[in-house]
C-alpha cells in the first residue's frame, strides 16, 4: 500500500472539489437559463441572490 504525501492528498481533493463545483455551477447556469426563458419575473426576484 502506497502512502501519498499530505500535500498530494490535499491537492487531489482540492481538484476534485473544484471539478465538482464546476459541474454544479454549469447545472445551475443551465437551469437559470431555462427559468429565465420560462419565468422572467421569477428570475427578477432571485437575481439579486444569484449574481455574486
């Protein structure tokens, strides 16, 4: 069994976290575009919270 250095483990987990975050952001953007076309008034209400 091979033990990885701590910084290597942290880096791998960090990359996985960024990759997962990127997927979530893409999904949220996709749903936001759908809601924007389907319910414009709904997006106006939450636009202040979605725009970072």
